[in-house]
């Protein structure tokens, strides 16, 4: 009977060892899964933060580009205006007649003079000037 009791105790202890081994393994797998999920969530949160920052940077860069474009266009207009005014003032000071290089410039100046004529700026000047401007 002592052998049977010792065999029974050995069997019970082996059964408990197997049970505790399996339960420990399951607990470790569950804990590893939770840790992995926590790490993945942390990584995803950091990636979302990086993505949001990139979107903000792109938006700011777009607004900076638009501002630079507006500044460049303003500078070009101001430079053209300054150059035109300077040339006109120099010609007026020297009493020179302005010559036009292109037919577009001639048409624009013709229209400008015609508009002035229509507004009475040159009302008292020769009526043939208007006719000459429209024929050329």
C-alpha cells in the first residue's frame, strides 16, 4: 500500500505540475499579448502625432509659398511702376518724345490718349489729333 500511495502522490504531483505549467504558460502568453498591444498602441499614437505635424508643416509651407508669391508679385509691380515713372520723368525732363517698340505698346498708349480725349483733358486741343490716333 505504501507503493500505491507514493505512486498516487507522484501522479497527483505530476498532474498539478502540468496544470500549473500550462496555466503559467497561458498567463505569460496573455501578458505578452497585452504588452505587445500596449507597445503597438504607443507606436500608432506616435505615428499619428508625426502625421499631424507633417500635415501642419505642409499647410504652413503652402501659406508661406502663397505669401512669397504675393510679395514677389507686389515687388514686380512696384519695380515696373518705379521704372516706368523714372523713365517717364527723365524723358519729360529732357523733352524727348516717347517711342514705342511694339504695336501693343502703341495701341495701349493710343487708347490712353483717346481716353484722355474722351474725358476732356485735351478738349481744347486739335480735333485732328484724335482722328490721327485712331487711324494709325
